[in-house]
C-alpha cells in the first residue's frame, strides 16, 4: 500500500483539522511546514480563546519566552518581545513599547500579528523612564471604535499627562490632570469601562477617571465596605480580589522560580504588566517582584512578565495599518 506524505494531505482537510485545535496544538500544527501553515490561515483557536483563565508570559532577556499555563510551561521564540516592554494587555492583544526606537505597536504573541501605531509625542520626553509609562485601550485594535491612551505619571507627582488616539487617526491629543492635593504613589493598573479610562493607585487608594467623550477628569477615593454616609455621593462599585491567579503563579520566590524555570541560584526581579481579561473587566494589577537577598558581586537577572488571554488572531493587510 502506497504511503502518502503528511505534507500532501488535502488543503480542505487540513483546514478542518486546524480549526478544531487548541492554541498550543495550533502553534505546533503551523510549525510543521508551509503547506500546513497556509491551510490554517483562517484558524482562530476557538477552543482555547473561549476560556477566561489568564496565561503568564515571561520575556525580556532574549527572544526566548516562557508561557506558564494551567496545563504546564511552554517555551517559544518571539523576537518581537525582545527589548520591548508591555504597557497593556487586553483581549489577547499586547501594547508593546520599544525604548530604543520610541515606538508603540499592538502585538498578538501567538499569531505574531502586529499593528503599528503613529509615534506618540508623550513618550519622546527626555526625562521619562519606562516605569512612568502606563497605557490602556478600549476595544480590539482592529475595531473602528478602539481608543488608545498613553499616560506619564511619576511617583509623588500631582500631575498626570495623557495622550489619546482613536483608531484611524494619526494625530494624538494631549490632556492633563492636576490633583487638588498631592497625588502620592504610582498607578497600579489601568482599565477601560463605559467609555472612560480608570487609573488605580493602590498606595493612596484613589481612582482617577478620564471620560474621553466629555474630556473630563473625576477623582474617586476608595472606601472599604459599606458606609451609609456616602449613599448620596457619586460612587463606583469596585470589587478587588487578591491573588486571582494564585492557582498557576505564586509571588513567593521559590515557587516563582520553579514554575518559570529560573535557576534557583539566580537572583532575579520581574516587572509584571497586569491585564484586563473580559467584558466585566476582571483582571490583574501591575506588580514588581524582587528578591530580598543581596549577595555581593552577584548580578541580578531582570525579567519582564505579562498576564494575557490565550487568543490567536490573524489579521488582513488592511488591518495592519492603524
């Protein structure tokens, strides 16, 4: 009986198979050969994308990245993540910033789909550092209603500088907010809800909201529990759950290194970008994990990480242009 090479399987059959695969299997499928990759051009890994759980992506030192999932740990080469910093994560898309070129772009690490963004004047400021930059976007980057904001907020500074850009526009608009009292601390997370961007500072327990339809700023203070005396005030209903992803990731040093495949002898720190994960805007905050040990003359490895939804997007040539 004559054997037929796997690469010669019918195109339509390969397309049907690829549409039934989960995300990791789909990536392996597409790596077999050009014929299989072409046959999966319409695949979207729907089985995996329907899940609400976040995955964790460790990156930073080289193009070699590590995905930590509920099913295990996977390593993958993603050149676009090298020398980049993730500023925002939403619906499976990452907003990446490259300091060496002062550029911004949307990126899906699984399909490597990329959308270039017009240069943002705010990030060209000479005195800003990466830790001062925050960002958020409202919808899928391919959606005509997508709105992107980039913010510079320095620690212990009452001033916030914001740049905003709508899908299809090339000129950013500037907006500035100065708190009436000292705005202590740094932004811990940024999210979008009901046509407004929310900036949360866990240190001063304050939420600053920018409503871009009216171009207005509103300050909210966090009050824990129910208090009758604020019933007549304008309030936002927030629910915060600590360690929402503790099932697959722990901030304890030993567990962190073991899960991420980092040598336990290495000193390390991880700067983590949080994510907004679903329509109800549940997600994780930004976090910085650093070992307390300080061994003389021993270098510290500096990693970056980001929580993201496991989704696979393939976009047309027209969608690649903002």
